[in-house]
C-alpha cells in the first residue's frame, strides 16, 4: 500500500509539473520523470526475471534522477567562485558526506557484494545532492535556491525515513511520515520550478 501511495505522489507531482510550470528545465524534468518511473516500477515487479534485476532497475533510476537534479542544482554556478568562496564549507560537507554514507550503510547492514556498492553509490548520490543544494543556496541567496534546498532536504529525509521503515521497523507511523515528507518535498521542488532565477532575490 505504501508503494502505491508513493507512486501516486510522485506521478501526480510529474503531471502537476508538466501542466503548471511553463518554463521547464531539462534536467529537472528528467529528474521528476525518472523519480516517478522508479516509484511506479513497483507495479512491474512480476515482469522482472529476478529480485536483483528489479532492485537494480528501480534504484538505478533513482540514482540517475538524483544526478540529473544535481546537474540542475550546479549548472548556474561558477566552479571557480564556489571553490574560492566556499572551500571551508565544501570541506566540512565532504566530511559530513563520508560520515552520513557510513552511518546509512551501517543501518542497512550490507557489508559486501553488489548490494553494498550499489547502496554506497545510492547514498552518496543523495547526500552529495543535498550538500550541493546547500552550497547553491549560499551562492544564489534567493527564493528559488531556498525552495530547491528545502525540497531536496525533505527528499533526503524521506530516504532516511524509508531506510527506517524498510530496515528497522515497518510501523504505520513511519509509513505515514514517509508519504507526508515525500509530498512536502515535491511541493517545494515544484514551487521552485515556477520561479525564475533573480540574483540576490531575498527569500521572503
């Protein structure tokens, strides 16, 4: 049931985005489309020859979606300016990424083989996206980048809640939080997509 509701949230977000947002960014469109397809792939489980092929297919789409959104986050920033202004921020966030990935892998419990490396890639992609969106907010300091960061923050929170639900305890309240946080994430992500970049446009 939880997968049906998650697929409903992401697919509705895609439809709303396509109809509401007039100026669509290619990589953001790619992100939201891949994310919705990955969520809906749950309904194709019986068509996969094995559980591992289903796992690789769905999670590959999520990784591609996160990397598409990462490109969208970074495309309007100058690498030279980022390194010059935020080198200490990047160092701290790099260390936090390592710690976060290690912590998530410990909760998941995969310590060898294909699943371990795939989860490592998945978790790294998610946390790099989060910290890149924070740097992007520091860089632009406007409403669009703020909404983008908040949307991605909730997107990563729903990943953490999902790990808790799938690997720790399948309780109903975690399921509800998972769906609500995902809904909030897409609200902010679609809201930012409707805003054009305006340098130093204050967040309120």
